[in-house]
């Protein structure tokens, strides 16, 4: 199920022609996190939020607000 935030982020990314492509740093951070024994759990909405922020379409503050909102709604439906 898509949260309202996920729908908004998907539509924004489509409209702006932005997609998420993991960087070497993303892959390195995921590997280090796993090696530390922590769980890496992002979803496509999180990835699009990162891409939108990297492209300068969202501020870090806006991204954080949307990530929190998305995860709150996701947990409410579990």
C-alpha cells in the first residue's frame, strides 16, 4: 500500500524527471551498516526522497519531514 506521502513523492519525481541511482557512497554505507550488524531498511520512497534532495528539488529539512511522515503512515498500516 502506498502512503499519501509516497504518492506525492512519486508524482513529484515523475514530474521533474528524477529517479534514484545508488552512488558508490550509498553502496559503501549500506555495506558498512550491514557489517556493523544493523538492518538497512529503505524503500523506494526513501530512495526518491534522496534523489530529489540531491537534485536540489527538496531541502534536507523538507526531505526529513517527508521521510518521517512516510514512515509514520507505513507503520500505522502494519
